[in-house]
C-alpha cells in the first residue's frame, strides 16, 4: 500500500541561491586610474607651457639677430636701438665725430627735445678744432631714422682757418615715435670735399 501522506515540503520548488553583491574592486580601480591621470596632467601641463614659452623666446632672439632687440629693432625694454655701420662705432656726447679725419670734431650735444612723441626735435651740436694747416668746414646734412627714412637739413660751421675753432648745430623735426640712428656728415678741407659719411649714433636721451 502506497503512502499518500507525502510531505508537502518535499514538493516545494528548490530554493534559489542568493545572487552575490557586485564587487567594489572595479570601481576602486577606475577611481585610482582617474586620479593617476589627473596627477599626470597636473604635472605635464605646466611643463609643456614652460617649454613652449622658452622656445618662443629663443626663436624671437634668433630671428631678431640681436640678443636684446626684437625683429623691428626695438629693445626688450621698449627703447629703439641704433645699428652701427660695419667697421664704425656709434658716437654720442664726448665722442669725436670723425676720429680718423683731422680736424677734431667733438660732439657736445646729442638729444631729442620735446614734451610729446608727436612733437620732438633731434639736436646735434659739434665743436670743431682745426688742427690742420689749411681751412676746414664741417657740414651736417641730414639724419637717418630707424625705419631708414632720411631727413635732410644742412647746417655748417662755415670756413674755419688753420688753428681756429668753430661749431655747428643741426636740428631735425622727428616723426611720431621715431629716433635718429645716424647723421650724414661732409668735411671740406681748403674748400674741397674730403670726407662724406653716414656716422652711426648712440641712442640720444629725451629731454622734455
């Protein structure tokens, strides 16, 4: 005889195994990677900026051809600088204008006068001592600006006899924000042209 008294618990569906909770190890790994990349970027970005800046400064220096000047001939402090003629030294107050040619021509004044950049005059005064045995005459015939513009205006000592002295003063109105870089000089001896030259100038001071 079959036992019909079957335990109802035996007929119940088998219980399912509990689903394991997701592990937090993957999230931690992603978080560490993100922090690592942020740290790398924080270090690399300033380095790249410094390298680019330094490279640009070197490039500007090489292109300008002058360690202290920019490509347009302006110094790093914002002032314009003169470019002497090869073989000649720029001259200023106290220097001899034509050291290799008697007589003795000493620069007494070399300055820009004016209160505003659009109303300035360059003034150059040269004292001449005639150490030769004949007459001499010194003429200032013009100046050259940084942009190679020439301003013409003739001033002269007149004829100075042997052993005599004289002086000449030249004055040229300057365009806005311009500066002279050379003066054109003509020296006559006994009425004949002896020297004609463009002499480079040291940057003159500005007197307001």
